């Protein structure tokens, strides 16, 4: 089940795609990379895991 795709996982991927597509400059890309990094840490450290990361990316 390495690639199980639940609703939250798919939402997470869509949010990442949208953020990456919106990065048109190096500075914007750096901001997106920082947001992805923060989401990864949130996913790892929060008991709600990827759900917490999704909420972080929605902001």
C-alpha cells in the first residue's frame, strides 16, 4: 500500500501542484519551497499528519 491515495493525500497533491504552478520567479519558487518544507515538518510532527499539512497549505 505504498501508493495508497486517500482523499486527503489527493488534496495535498493538488495544493502542491497549484502552489508550484503559481511560482513564476525564483523568489516565488523559494517561497513555495519553504511552504512545502513547513508542510512536511507539520505532517511529521502533528498527530493529524497529512491533514495538518493540508490545512497549513490552504493558508
